[in-house]
C-alpha cells in the first residue's frame, strides 16, 4: 500500500467540503490556478465514474506566501495607532 505524505492527506481532507459542493452543483471541472501547468493549485474533475481531485502542495505554499507578502506590504503602509497611557494627560 502506498504511503501518502501527511500534507497531502491534510490537504485532501480540508478540501472535502469543496469537492462535495462542486459535485452537488454538477460542475464538470474546476481549476484554481492556470490549468495544465505548474501553476495549478487545485483541480477537480467529474465524470461518469465519479470525481477526482488533484492538489499541488508546493504551489499552495507558494500562493499562500505571496498572499502573505502582499498582506504584509499593505499593512506596513498604514500608520500605527498611538498608544494610550494611563499617565498621559489628554
């Protein structure tokens, strides 16, 4: 029996609700990323024999890193709120 990496097992179980929703909506296929390339993060396909999913964990980590970097850059541009001190007179 083939042993799967824990990240793949966790990724598949966390995406289970998405596959159920896509199957309930009778979608034939869904791709998050650029289809048939190295930039595909998640791929779902449905057919007569059932449905299948494909997860690329490296692309998922890269995508989340880019989103985190953009979030950090956006948040660093905002001025911080001044600290309030009990001793400071208003």
